[in-house]
């Protein structure tokens, strides 16, 4: 069949026309493609290049070395210890169960550790190193290294981890570090990318926590090229970070250790302050705990043990605990009265065993009364009635103002956790906080450091330091950061009549050195080391009239938690004061029997910079002291790895 | 139109036919394939295996097939058109029942030495049958509704099979390729206007039906559409492919990052970097200049085919040439649009460059037919 030529011509015409239309359409589309290329590759090339670089380059943080913490003599309190661990890379291992089986023959690994490791290894990408076991001994690492050919994919790795060589002795001051938690991140406003590193260690308590920014340092970065799966192809460059600053504390580890040792067995706290510059030489709180447990991840049993102990080992009672200061507050009341001009030092007030104020009887500790007492006798014998009268004369506002001047009722700025502000109560406080009006009985109670008055051992040490020097000494815990000394706490001379202060100091001297002083039993018999102090016994309960009538006032008859707190403050040597000491024994009973001996021992230890000779003690106690010294010498401290007293 | 129409005296015979081949097209095809080999070498990290070497072998085989087919007179192929279509169609049905599953779709039959995708064969078979149909059909009947219905069936039947695999990309190519042949054959404009209107209606229906019991597409296809419309809303999930492809392409700049220096492909950020997304590697490593050069090569291939078709007075030959050119155009246009974020990711390879046996062989066979049409054109 032959098509008519006309038809063929017509067909060719149509095909040509339509083909040209189609070709034009195709050209248009290709033009669009070309324009798109031009737009993406030329106009927006920089943006896409940037995105490609972001894809390709991963910035890994290099955690800085955490700053070290030393005592005043350079004894290490917190260090970074090399920590060996065994790591496995799945893709190099081949049969992981087989390799792990061989590993367990060399190194003793619990089954659950192996099971957890297998789970973790299978969950991660094959090239990600997974830690099988942490804190491995050097011997085990050596075995693994020697047998490396039989253990493909197993790597002996070394990292740094925090260690506290002084163990329990510095737990409350230095604190401890732990892995950053979601709670930490929600609580602190800190943009540091280091915190995003899983298990990055940050300070949780104490100096570690308060000086976190100083100790942490800044992250270095490592730019690495990664592929789409995150595998590292190569390192492009590396910027080293800045190590954390080293911190030198004012603590004297030898003394600190002694204080902890001396407090052991009690629920107690003691603070030793250097009168020259406010340096805190020892901040003890007992019982204590091993901070290294927390760094490793504390077991539930250990945690429960620490948390449920009624002696509250986790609490730093030295700065966190607040107690009614009891008779140790009497210097404040006396000074306030003298400064207010309502009292002369020689003036006597009659004590008949109690004082009646608007129908309520306020008792003196000695129910038979002290008779006529002047300032000197009132402090020496700790007469309560004398101070009730002073309180009524002086008024609470003057007393509270003097308390604050002496460093009570306000928070001292030292880098420890939850430093308490205590309380120097006045009318405004009671109205605003309690919603009640101030009553005259409150003043009477406050004048002997009871009622609403609260102070921490740290504050009592500051008070004693200010009384001893007449300067507004402030406590200092950080001596220097990276070798740069921090401002001294020496303080300016206070606007207080030096004559009055001298009277009070003399009375405090007799508290300790006069045969009728309340702390005569805890005196020091070396003339250059004699101390001046004040006992305190603060009630934690009200003695009801019925109880008083029955005569059940003896502490030993009461359950522990209802017994009185025993307090003691002193400074020494009297002639040339160097140290202020404050001691509290929770529910310890009388200040003269429970707290003063501790204060004396600590003072002697500080003055002699080590174990004092027995000749410093009155002859009747030397036998007991010798035994005590022997016991302390042989003491074992939880978590301590270096013996600073050797 | 039968062979009687040819003036046989003017048709070259024997090896003289080699001189009458459309050489520019052969050179262009070789150039494009060569670019493909280079890219396959690059994405393999500078290695001939696993992709470049088999691809070269297939190219050699394909070239041999092309030349063989070119030697056979075009009227023979016209007579084979119906057979080619029927065989392709049966294979498409076979793949429904015996096909292997890959990437969630039943697409190929394993022949042992290669995986055959009948849907690729169908692209050629359908173009051949349509060209033969319009060659047979008197011109004035071309726009008659009844005679329009027949080619519609020829297009729709295999398309439905392909869609059921499911393979949206090939289905689009089949419909567009077939439609182009009908258009070129002179079917009235109004039909195409109607179809385009219907397509728009369907698109609306597809979106409207989403989430209902009678939804028209698979979930993954909807996700691909979502991704296309806004790749940034799921950069690590479904949008990953297109986002990374655009980054690779865009980061090429004017001159590219250099051969084998493309970080996106070398570090495996690119998906399917040796198949559907190979163009992004080329664009990343050779920049705008390289990408535009490849586009130009493609354009020249289409141009030479169109010129050959216009100059060919045989209706079957010119329709076939135009149909093949159109199919080829659709391949690279859809692929490039897809990787440049202008079209949804529908799984269309870059012709002759992407790694893959069926597509390359079938394309070279199709160009064999184009060559045969060129060699045996009436003079």
C-alpha cells in the first residue's frame, strides 16, 4: 500500500510543526534546569558550601583538666587521677562474645558487667568505643596489653578522674564532683558546652561546687571530619583548652585532720580561724564521709546509710548548722550594754537564782543564785540573771546590732555549700517572719543566747575573732587562685571601746584560768599558750515547771536528741592572740565538759603546729590525753590515701 | 507505509551503512556515558569496582546492540513493534508474580547475569507500537475519538501495571512519553488540554483522598511529596535525601570541589550516590560548569534526534525518533528536577550516567532504533 503523496507531505508538515513545539517546550524546561543550577551553584553556593562544611566537620570538645585544690602548705586535697579502663570497639572485635570470654579469663569481671557491656556494644555504632569496665588496676591493664593479639577490639584506655586523697577529712569543705545531671542543667544558667558532654564531672558540693567556674577551665576543640554515619575520618585541627585554675585553700591539712579526728564519735563541729587574716585553718564537722564514694557513683546502701544516720554525716555542721549560742552570746549582750551606756563594768547585779519578768520566772543555771555579780564574775561563772537584767536595760535592738557587728546573723561569704546566715532576732524580724509582736520575754531569752538567736560554729569563731582583735575580721577560705592571693580578711578596726573589749577578754581569760571559771578544767598550763574562752550550754527544749519540780534536769537522763548542745569559743594565746576556735557538740551536754576540752586540744594542736607536749596539760588529765593522742595517731580515715601526719 | 515506499536504491547497504550512521549522536552518547564512568569511579572512592567496570561492560554490550539494530532496516523494526510491546507487557505481568522485591517495589526479574526491569523495556516497546499505530492510521482519523481511545489503552494498561509495582517515576515517564508521541502524530490539541486538566484534577484528588480509606497513593509516596514540598521539616528522616542532595549540588559553586574531592559523596552524606543521585556528585565535584556541560550534552542529543526526525520523511521513523528523544529527555529532566528539588523524588535514574543495567541497555537499544531510522531514511 502506498500512501498518497499529499498525505505524506501533510504528515511531515504536522510532525515538523509539533516536533518544533515540543522541542521548544523541552528547551524551556532545560532552561529552567539551567537557571536552577545557576541559582543553586552560583548565587547560593556559599550557603550550601557552609552547610556541606557543617555536615562534614564535627567539633568535638576537649574537656580541660580540672583545677587542683591544695591546702595552705601545698598538700593536695583534690587531684586528677589517672583512671584505667577497658574499652571495646565492636567492628575490630569480630565475635564480641568470644573476645569478652577471653577477657574474663584474664580479668575478673562480674557477669552483669559483661552483660551490660554486650548490650551497650550492640546498641552503638560498630566503630564507637564502649567502656566495658572502669577503674581497673594497673595489673589488669598490663595483662590486657600483653594479651592484645588475642583480644582484638579491646583497648586499654586511660582517662582522668577526680580523687580526694584526704578522703573523709575534707569531705565537707572541698565537697565532691559528680556527673552533670538534668537537674543540674535545669538549675544552673550556664551555657558552657562542656556541660553537654555526657557524664561530664561538675562540682556538686563544697568548694568544688562554689568554685566550679574557676576549677573547670574552658573547653578545647578538635575539628574532625566525619562521614554520614558519624565515623571519624581524620582530625582537621585542634585548639587546646584552658585547664582549670588551681585553688589553694587556707586550710592547714594537718590541723584539719586533727580536728576531724578529735571530733570523731560525736555529732560535732569546730572551726579554727587565724586572727591575722581571717584564714580558716580548719573547718571540721563530724561524722563525715568519704567523698570518693560519690565520684565513683555511690551505692544505694551507702547512700541510705549516710542519709538516714541521725548524726547527719552529709551535713557540714560547721557552716550549715545553726544553734542557739547559749552563754557564748553573753559577750555580745555585755558589750551591747556597755556600749549603750546602761552598764559599767564594776556595777553589780544581784542573782537570786531567777529573775521574774512580767510574771514569768527566768531561771539561772545555778538555782541557788550567784549573789552580787559584776561583769567579770558574770562571765566567769556564766550567771544568767545578770544578763537577763542587761537584756532588759539594753533592749533587743542594741543587742541585735551588736550581734551583727560581731558577725552573727549574717551570711559569711565562703565557698562552701549552704552557708547558714543564722539569726540575730529583732522586732522587725519577728513581725515580718513570725507575724507576731516582740515580747519582753524574747529579749530576756535572747540576752543569754537562747530563744530565737541562732549561730553557726563559723559565726561563733568570727565573733570570737572580732572580740579578740577588735577588728572586723571576715573568714577567708580561698588563699589563692592560680597563685594569685585573694583579699585578706584582716578587717578594719571596729568602732567599739577597746577598754570594754579588754574587760571582756580578761573575763574570758578567767573563765578558763581562774579556779572558779566554768572552763577551769580545760585550761592550758603553758603561759605562752593560755587561752581565753567562754562555755555555752544551749537548751533544745523548754524545761517545764513540773520537770523542774521533779528535778529531772540532768542531761544524762534524757534521750540523746533532747540533750543540750555543748558550745565553746576561745582565742589563744591570750597575750598575743593567733587563733579563734569555736566548738559545738550537738546534744553533748554542758559546754564546759563536752566542748571546752575539744577546744583546748584543737587550740594546742594549732599553736604547736602538731601534737603538743603533755606538759601543756594540767597534770590530772595527762594520762587521758596521752591515750587520746595515741588513738588519734593510729586513726584510719575513710578514703584517705596519703598520710599528712606522718 | 511499507518498504515499497522507499526508493531502495538510495538506501545504503552493507558496511556502507556505518558511514550513514548519526555519528554526532553516537559521540554524544559516548561522552555522556564517559562522564558516567568518571562519576562512578569517583563515588566508589577512586575505584573501578564495584560500579564503573560493570557499567563499561554494559556500555560495550549496549553499543554493540545499538549498532546491530542500526544495521537492520527500519521497516523490520516497524513490523516488530507489536511483538516488542506484547513481550514487554507479558514481562510486566510476570514481574507482578515472580518479580524480586527491592526498595519496597517489585521491579525486576533476575536473569542471572543481570536484573531485567520490564518497565524499562516497555518504554521502548510502547513508543514503537504507538509510532507504528500512527504510521498505519490515516492522518485524518488521528483525532477521531475512537482512534484516540486505542493508543490511550496502549499507554494506560502498562502504566497501571507499573503503578502497581509501585513505581511512580516510570509510570510518569510512560504516560508523558506516550502522550508526546500522540502529540507529535497530530492528535488534536483539545485532547491534551483535557488530559492536563484531568491531571490537575487528579492531583487535587490525590491530596484530598489522603488519610481516607480510598487514598490513591502509598504512604511512602505521600511522604515523598511532603518531603518535596518542604524538605526542611524532616531533615534527618524523609527529607534527608533531598536536603543532602541540594547541599552537595549547591556547594559545587562555579568550578566544583575537584574530581574525587566532593565531601558530600565521599563521606556518604548523599543517598544512592551511584544511582538516582549521581548528578549531585557530578555537580559537587565539577561545579556549575560540569553540570551545565552535561545538561548541554543531553540537550544536543535531543536536538540531533529532533533534526533527524524532522528530516525523515518516513512517518514511523520520525515518530519513533521523536518518541525516543522525548523519553530520553524525560529521563534526565525528571532526574535533574528531582535532585535539584524541583520535583518530588520519584526514582528516575540519570540516563547513561546512573549505575544500572536495564536502563542503559534499553536506552542504547532505543538509540539503535533511532540510528536505524536515520540510516534507512527515504532519500
